[in-house]
C-alpha cells in the first residue's frame, strides 16, 4: 500500500455538511443484497468527516492495475501507486472479466480496500463515468446509454452504486468520487454557434441530461457520510479562456443545484483528469512580452489566461467560490501522464528573438496542440500522488491509471459502447477542436480502458520526476 507524501497545508474552513434525511431508495438488485460490512474497531473515529480526505490517510492500490504495471519492465517501481477505479458502464458495478479490470466489481474493490485499511483511514478513489450520451465530443469514450436514458442512469447505475457505498459508511474508508469526466465543460465549448460544436453536444445541452445526471449523482452519493464528491472541471487548455472560464463555473453551480443536489454535496473539483497538460510551466508565463509580443499571443498559448494546470486549478477554485460554492472546497489535479520528462525536456526558455521560439523552446508540454487528448506521444508519468502539495490543492492524484488506453488507433468492434475517434489515429490531421493539427497519438492502441503496454513503457521512460 502506498502513502501519499504529505506537505503542509493551510487551514481551511470546515465544509458545511448536508444531512441525509432518509435512506436512499435504490434499484432492488442482487448488487444490494449483500449484508453491510462490519466496521473494524476504531473505524468510527478514523472515519470522522474531514476537510481534506487525503490528509492522514493511505490511498487504495488497485491490485489489478498494480499487477499490470509490475509485469512491465521497470514497472515495479510505480506498481504500488494508488489509481482510480473506473465504473464506465453498468456491468462494471458487478465486474467485467477483462485484462485491465479482471473480474473485480465495486464491492470486491471495497472489500479489498477495507483489508488494506486495517481500521486506519484509507481513501478509495472512484470514477463515476456513465452519463447518458457520454462525452459528446469524443467517440472513443462514448458510453452505453443513449442521450435520453436518464432514468436508466439513475436507477440502474447511480442507485446501485449508492446502495453499495452506503454499506461501507461505517468503515474507515474515505470514498472520493470523481463525477462524470468530460461532460459539463462540453456544454460550454462544444455547442452551437461555436465552430467547435458537435450535434451530439447540442442534443445534451438541449435535453439537460448532463446537468440533471450530475445533479442526481451528487445528491445520492453526497448523502453518504464518508463520500467526498469532486466534480470534473476540464483543464486549462479547455476552459482557460474568458468566454469559457466563468461560464463553466456557473454551469457547475447550476448542476450542483439540479435534481436534488445542493452545493454542500460538492467537496471539490478535479482538473486534468486523463489528460496531459503540464502541472507547472517554468520557462514562460502570462504577462511576459518577448520582442514586443505578449506570451499570450504565441501560437501555443493562443490567448489563454493560463499556461499550466496548477495556476488554472487555483484560479478556478477562486472563481467557483465567487459563484456560490463553499470557501472550503479543494481541488485535485490528475498528474498521471503530465510529466513530460526524458531527454527532450527543456532546461531553459527558448530564444527571445521571437515569442513562438521562446515558448516552444521552453515548454514542457510537447503536444502538437493542447486540444490533443488521445494517447499522446512523448508523454511521461507526472508527480507521484501527493497530499496537499499547494494552497487550495487537496492532492495530486493518478485518477487515470497509467497504461490504460484513451482509445483505439483504428476501429475495433467492441461490446462496451466505445466508438472509433480519429483523434486516436496518428495519421489524423485534426478538426476545429484541436485547431486542425495532427493528433499526436501513438499507433497501435487498443480500445479505451484496455492495457496499452507501449504507452506504459513510454510513460515510465519519460517520467518527471524520473522513476528511481
């Protein structure tokens, strides 16, 4: 089991807690038939509600991901790092027999987590990811539910998850749920009349099922005492511009008030999930002017207000508080694949003769364009999971398990509802969402969520900090 390294964290106000007035009414399935897990001695004290669930706690290590990592050359060095457990379809609640998930379902993982905890506080990281019409701007991560299947989402997906989690309410687990990645920001950036719009995102904006689905998940899961909900907040290369930033925060607040939820059901937000944006760019900054041209005007920054995930997450936290969220909310940043190390990592800024040469010569993030998101060539493992590394940041996490594919580089028939997205094709010349650049994707990749050995080996080789 791996403990997050701990850094000093400023005192933050205690979050207001929502009190559940009744037991959840869920679907009556075999998933909920198992008896509640007995609380180990001292579990009640160990599981007292806290401001930052990662402080003073170990974090669950998924034995299946750990075995996959350890089987790779050199992978033993990171095989004990904690990663997220992804429930990307209804059947994953019981368990799917596959090379990356084995046959462990949610209850199996929770039982294993209780064993790892041995009565001491332990964070269990769960990715809730199955909205109707999921990921309307990326075919590789489409889901099993149609755009209008909100009733199935609630009764067949969220309710069974809530029923299972409630059985572990009196254990020493602190359950961190990351809520519906790549959903709400799409309703800001990928809808009409923008040139980045998709018909699928227009449908999800019109029918309200992203907002209502997120609201329902927050309400049902937030009623469980040891659950800490973190809502997906995109990344700086997605919503870092003025016309995306405040509107996204306002939409998050709308979802936190939808379908039974209140902002008290939101413990925080997570940035850069399953993405590649650098944590800190050290060689250039917003506000600099190079040879008469602002850094913001460079081709890479493209008038964005942020150049990295740490500055974005801290600023977004302030905006979210101004929109009505509790001042005590915390942020998570996924650092699983944003290290960008190896021999090509710059050691200084580029030449000052031209702003593009200055930025491109010094930037750590070596993607062709930061709208590129699928199996990016040259990426490396980022900061190891760490508790409270910076003010306002609850943790750096590896929510996306390194080595699990973002999508297939060619069409691969599957029964998981996952399509073929050309952004995963290394020969693809792009679309408006990446400003018509090459995709930058690795070749020979499997369906999203499946083990991608070549990617894991590259992430390990390009890790920053380097793997010792």
